C-alpha cells in the first residue's frame, strides 16, 4: 500500500491560476518596494514563503521564472525591476494583462515608477 501524500499535488505543467499570479505579483511588488526604499530582503526567503503557502504546488524554478516574466512586463513598460530577476519573454497574453493590472497599476499609485528623464 502506498502512504497517503501530505503535500499538495504538483501543478507542474499546468497553467498558472489568477490567484497564483496575484500571489507572485504581490510578492514581487513587495520586493520592488523594499529595493526602492533601500531595505534589505532575501529573494530566496520570498520564494520559500510562496512555496510554503499559496504556491505549494509549484517548484522553486517555476516561481523564479515567473518573477523573471514579471520583470519582462515591467521592463517593456520602462519600469524598474527587481535586481536579479532578468526579464524573460514568452509571458502568456492573459498573464501579461493580469501582471500589468496588479503591478503596473500599483506602481502608478506609489512612488515606484520610471526614473524621471
């Protein structure tokens, strides 16, 4: 007999839900605010917190890749990104729109935005 699993089922290979995108975008926005304010933070701790919570069915690599997708959305809009999450393309159109609403909309309401020219 196989022992019962106590961890959530893996979501590897499955599309990200809006809730997963929102959790990731929220964590990214918090890191961006900390970076902008000069407050130290640990990207590894943020990823671990997500994996221990709302993204428990995802891998560390998947979360880090999603952060890089968020960087791509922001970079395409000439907005600052979290250092260390290189912008990676190939963001699903649906996810680009959601990320833009969650992060870009929030950055427009704060002092985190493009550098004045």
